[in-house]
């Protein structure tokens, strides 16, 4: 009989998010996203703040680790998706 029942045979914990199914983790994440009204979200009010935060986050990742730098097709697809979404918003 083992002393630590919170660890399975592979040595991984059976507690916390790691033990939850993907569906359960997504459900919890969805609740967090819905907890703040859209009008109270800082980035929805201040686009300049959102741009600044995006630049700050992007600058913290080295060029060799940036997904769009390594995969131009991914960057193209993301840009196309954003453009289509913006066009739909403007209709």
C-alpha cells in the first residue's frame, strides 16, 4: 500500500486541472470568460491599451520562437480570419 494516494503509477498527480478532462477544463475557462461583462473589459474599451499589451507580449518572445515567423502560412490564415471577422462586424 502506498503512502501517497494522489499520485498514479506514472508519477503524475491526480489532482487539479491536470486530472480533469478537456471538456471540464473548457467549461471552467468559459465561466471565467463570462464572469466579466464585455463593457467592463479593459481591452474592449481601450483599443490602444490592447495594442500596447499585444506589442509588449510579442516583444517578450524571441524571433525564433514566434509562430508567425516560423510559419508564414499560419500568419496569412490568421490575417485572413481577422479581416473576415472585421468585415462581418462592419456589416
